[in-house]
C-alpha cells in the first residue's frame, strides 16, 4: 500500500496509522497542486479500498440532480451518517448551500469519499468552509 502510493504524482508522505484484523488505516498526503483521483489511489493500494477521508478545495454548484464540488474530479456532496454518540449528524449540506447563496466561488470540504460501482464519487461531509484567497502581491 505505502510503496504503491509513493509512486503517485504529487505524493508527499504516507504512513500506516492502524492495522487490525485485515482492516488498515493509512494516512497519505499529496501536493495540493496535483490532481490525484480516488481511482488512482485505489489502484496503487493493491487491495480493496472501500472509502477514504479527504480534504479538498474546489468550486461548489447545485443543480436539479444535487450538490457538487468541482476539483480534480467532480464530487457529489452529501451529509454523513450520524455517529453512535450523536443525536443527529450535522447538516453540512445546508452550510454549503449558505456559502453558495453568499456567492462563495471556492470552498474546502472534509469528509469520507466513496465511489460506487459506476465510478461516481460522493463525499459524506464532516465540514465545509469558504477558501480565503491570498492577497495579490504587487
């Protein structure tokens, strides 16, 4: 897994975080300027990759089919399921809608990325925020 990831364009670092009973948690960082897809990481892993945590910035949009984030790939955005100790999951989709309504052109989201058997990618959201642009240098 780790050796396979190191061959991907933009790879900065990777480490094994936890491995128990055939299930592993790995942490990898990539250069934000490089486009690394879920499918490329899945192929490099060399074994079944069901989901991964992701933080990505891009341009949000909404249409009649749903809420989207366009970055290196286009991701569907959805609220995550509630955790066992929560009464209900946070409504991060509503937060993204507020950011869109406020005219934000770039946002950063964090969540769990999954892909279905047709290659559609969905991020189950934990958080969303506007991306503040750096002041231009003169």
